[in-house]
């Protein structure tokens, strides 16, 4: 059966590839498509299906379950978003005696979003368990990753953690197990989906410290055979720790802002400070947020358009406000000829960040005008020399 893998005896991954999907949530571009992973756990007395698949792939899942001639007793809903729960009503039609297992908030979401009969839903809390006979499922509440109802399912006897979105990646794989090639997609997925909730995720990661985990099975992307590797990455990404590097986000209309950014990059290089540069003139949200996971400093540089920032920078500012990356400081550079309110807009929008400095350049950014940015570079070097804790 295509994309069906027995990862351990009676534990089966049922993956549906969506290699041609170009965007997710109508926001995030997908370079390698995605996958929807469901997992079948066959116990000596009961059988559980952990998560389902996007409704567009429901026929694949139903066909595989029919071929396997199994009877599903429990449908575990770790997360209510439709790419994982959307096929639950169809699986319930196939197995009318099955019960859905969800968190308290998840129960409400499943009835509201999918019309699942609340009498068919078993509500579980932290560390509650369900026995399948020779296999035991333990539930770990993991709220706000990235919805408030999310939870994980731990298969005690086989030491497997089913995490739904957490530790996932949008990656339509050939190899069902993680390889280094997937790392950039894993980081990108974290940046796009999880970063706004990093503090809550960081707190809840402590719940995994005392679990003996052999495999982590997410519902997007490949399985992790080295679970501690990805757990440690998430601990780092969600902590307050930053890397001693600078991300510069800019848009340029006629080359002046680019020239200004090139000057800053050159001066930072002289100080041996690593710099990531993101041109958002042709907006790529994935590239933007991947470069905002851990930098110490963010510089925003923009020309003035109709008295305000470039439209792409306006969008960036609004998304920064929502995503709240953990940068230690934000520095602003605005270029203008007349009537610039770009600086004021950015300061007002980003007031919850540490706005450590702002520089305005009028007219052509010649060598003499650019020298004022030497102060910016010195401030960054000085700030980075401090203890980053």
C-alpha cells in the first residue's frame, strides 16, 4: 500500500502526500508540498487511529483502512484543525461505533467545526490513559501549539510520541524518517506556525523531560528517530537565547535603500558580525520568518511611499507585532525626500519591541550621509558584547 509503513509491529503510519500543494493556510508558500500523517495502533483488544488527514485525501485513508480490514475503536484528535481532523466525520461513517478522543477544548472545536456529535467524544485531560489491551495511550496536554486545544499522545509500551503539528515540517518526503535535508523545512515550519507561541511551548516542553521517547511521529513531515535532537532544537528556538547575528529586512524602490543596506552589511562584516539579509520587495514570508527565529538584532530599512513605509515593510511590521520574534533590539533606517511618516508608523507599530535606535537619510545616500550608520554598527557591536542572557 502506497505511503503505508509499519514503523513497529502493529503501529502503522498512513501518510498522504500533497506534493503539489503550493501554499498552506493561504499564507505560507510550500517548496516541497506537505504530508498528512495518520497513525494506526492495533492493540490486542482495541484499535486506535491517531489523527486523520486533510479531507482532500480522505479517500486514500479510507481505502487503506478497508484494505487492512481493521475495526477502529478510537479516533484520537490531537489537534482540531481540518488538515488533521477534517476526515473524522468520514471515518465515523465507516466505523459508527468508534469514539473520538480529544481535550476539553478540542471537544468543543470538533462539534463546532465538524459537527461531530458531542456524545461520541471522550474528553481527556493531562496524563489520562486509554488501554488498547497490550498497548496504552497516555495523553499530554500541550496547549497553544498552535491552537489552544492541542495535545500529544504517548504510546507507553513502544515509547512513541505522536505530536501532530509540533516537531513537524511541510515536506513531501520519499524517506519517511528525518534526514538533514529536512532541517531547513523544520525550522521554517517552526517559524511560520509555532513562533508566536514560543513561551507557552517552551513551558510545555518540560512535560517531555521525564518521558522515555524512542520515536517522535508528527502529522506533517517525516518521523524523528533521534527525538532529543528535535526537542533540543525546539528548546533553543523557544527560549530567550539568541544568536549573535543580525537580520536586516528591507525593500528598495530605486536602489537607495539597497545601497544603504549594503553599507551596513559591509560595516558589520568588518566587525565579524554575521548578517542575514531579507529583501521583501517581492514578499516571501517563509524566508522572512526563518531568519527571525534567533537573531540578536533586527534592522528594518525602508524607503518612503506616500508618506509611510514601503507597503511590504508595512506588512512586515504588522506581522512582527503578531509573531513577536525574540530579538533583543530593533533598529530602524528610513529614507525619504519629503513628508516621511515612515519612522513614526514603525515606532508606533513596534512599540512593544526594544526600539534601540532610528536613523533617517534624506535624498541620495552618498558616502557622507551613510557614515551616520557607523554609529548603528557600533551600537550593535556594543550590545552584542554584553551577556546575552
